[in-house]
C-alpha cells in the first residue's frame, strides 16, 4: 500500500512561501523591490504593530494592468524574465514570480493598481486560495499593496515572530539596506502612524551623501570619501569610505552592494579586511558602502531565496580588484593633509568629499558609458568586453551612481613664491613620513596605547603647523 500522497495546494503553497516570507521584514523587502522594479520615484511604507497586523506600501510606479492582476498573485508568474538565459542580463531585483504568491499564501493581500494608460484603478483581494475577482476601485497612478494578518493561517509560524518593536527594527534595517543600494526614489516610512524615516532621492553625489546621512546617520556620512574606478575585470567599483580612524567594533557599517542588491559575501568581507589591515587595529572594522557593478552574466543570484547571496564565476578576480581599489583609495584618504590633521585632532571631523574626487587618479568620467536604467524607456544597448574576453551587451543595468555627476572641483592653486614652494615640499616630506608612520606603525599599537599615540600625534602636528 503506497504511503505517498500529494500535498493540498494551500499546504504546498504555504511550505514554499516559508522560504521567502518568514517575517514582516521579508514582506517589506519583496514589495519594496517590486516598486523599485516598477520605476517608482515615490514610495510610502506604513507599518502597524510591527507589520504583523498590517503593512501598506504605496508607489507611483508603472502599475499592474487590470488583466494582469490575478496572474500577479500566482506562483511563477512574472513580467521580468521569460526564460532561464534571461538571468544572464538581469536588470531587475525580482525574477522568480514568487513573492506576491508567497505573501498571498500566508497573509490577506489586497492589490490596487492603476497603470498610466488605464482609466481607473482595479483591485484584487486574496484570502487563502480564494481570489476576490478584480474590480474597479479608486486609486491614483501606481500601486498600493496591503498585507494584513501575517501568518493568520499558520498560527505556529506566527509564534516565531518577536515583539512588535523588534519586528519594526528588522523592517527598518531592510528599508535601510534597499535604500542604500537603490538611490532613485523618495521614501517615507511610518510606524503606527508616526513617520520614522524620510529618505530623499539622490541625483547627484551630494544628494547621495545626504541619502546616506538619512539612512546611516550624520556621524557616519560626515566621515565619508567617495572614490570610483572603472575596471575591465569588474566594470565599476564605487565606494563611500570612512576615514580609517572611524572604525567599528563590529562590521555593522560595512555594506556590499552588488548590482543594486546588498549582499553578504564572506570572500568580499575578507577582501575589505585585507585592504584595511595596514591601517586598522586588530579587532576593529572599517565602515564603508561598496558598490560593485558587475556583468550579470558572470554572477548568479539564483542561489538563495532572499537573493542576498551570490555566486561569482571567478571570485578571486573580484576580490583582487576590490583589494587593489580599496588600498589605493585608503592611501589617498590618508594622504590628504588636512584630513589627517582634522581626523586625528578632532572628535568629529568633517571632510569635504570633493577632495577625494580631485585626488582620485582612477576616477574616469566616461559619459558615453553611463547607462541609465529606466524600465519604461530603456536606452539602446551597447556591446562591450570584459577581462575574460567575453563580449556582452551592456544591458540597461543601472549602476547606483551612473547618473550622478558633479562639477569638476577646481584644481589646487599653485603658488609662485619660492619660499612657499620650499615650505610645501618640506611639509609634503613630513606628511609622507607621517603617513608611513600612520599606516605602518600606529595600527600595530594596541588599544592601551591610545593615549600614548595621541601625545605623539599632538606633538607631530603642532610641529607641522609651525
Ligand atoms: N509595485 C508594483 N508595481 C508594478 N508591478 C508590480 C508591482 N508589484 C508586483 N508587480 C508585478 O507583479 C509581478 C509579480 O510580482 P512578484 O514579486 O510576485 O514576482 P517578481 O517580482 O517578478 O519576482 P520575485 O518573486 O523574484 O520577486 C511582477 O513581475 C510585476 O509584473
Ligand atoms: Mg518581486
């Protein structure tokens, strides 16, 4: 007598949904990524009781057509890919066609949407396997997603949830990560009817810094330098790097963004550690946001339901490029005389990020390669080559800073005065010596010697200032 039986549809759906949706933060991740894929520039997220009671997202993206509404909540239904090879030039955050179906399997879902070309908004509601037929509804252009009573059909799962405040914190962390990785929308986030975060859209480097401040705080953003390189082996690396003096006891201010996703990758984290080892005390972690733009055909995001992990065709190629890039920029940061002085002498120094731009020999501005992604109006495709000899179509993939441009900073004024020149050279020599001292000797000192270090620096800088 056979023992195998097919699971009921809802049970199978709920098991599959468990991989994608485990808590309110996962719901927010999925619906926020959908809004970004839809090209939204205005997004509002409202959370009630940590998201367990209700989550509402409103966007002004491209919307879902009336005839697609029912399909949008079916498993394996997506507008983003058609065949497996489409993953090779993936330009969107979603691709599985699973998120809305998973949410529908574990919560009550209501979608109201109005694409620009549709006269009125239409709405669909789900309750378990039931679909309340789509019907005309009032609504502005864009999409409104309401997710209510998370895990109401699976009380056992609901018990795993933490207190509302803990769930809220996890939602906030996801919003922060996604907003760091994608800069093209304004976001307002409220918790129990109170606005807790406003994140401004970024269209310039200065805006990007303001956005980072809104996400990670001014303490962090005030320490940041921007650097970028276009490298054949990796397409593009950009980073906001905090002065090595601004180190952390944990790696909580280290973000790795790959093609608009914040990822976790031990090999890249290790590369960051190696790059900073000469300037960071043991047990301390640098703070930075690293943006990698890599040809999608040499990476695979389809390895984990949260898409936070990635497989690289040649991981060493990537990590070597990162170490080289970071080491070079760390040297530049340390070689800015005023920054050394300010950062070591002041508690909360403020750096002019344009300094790092003017000093960055690797910063290449090639406007013709600035491929901007806009789902509604993709730019014509271009073809290019990578270091592996692969030819690939430059997809409409968007680098986070690709559209950001800032006026070239003025070149430093060179003095004609002979005395001033000699002084500048002497200062430069002293500075180099200090730099060497800073990068080689000082980091080896342990924490107990901080006072001793301060005394020596105080002396050296007072000498330099004379
Ligand atoms: N806010 C939105 N605006 C416009 N279209 C949307 C929105 N949310 C979802 N959609 C549409 O519904 C479809 C299904 O969304 P769903 O999140 O389930 O799948 P996906 O994004 O394609 O893939 P993944 O499961 O990897 O997220 C999407 O492909 C998209 O066409
Ligand atoms: Mg999705």
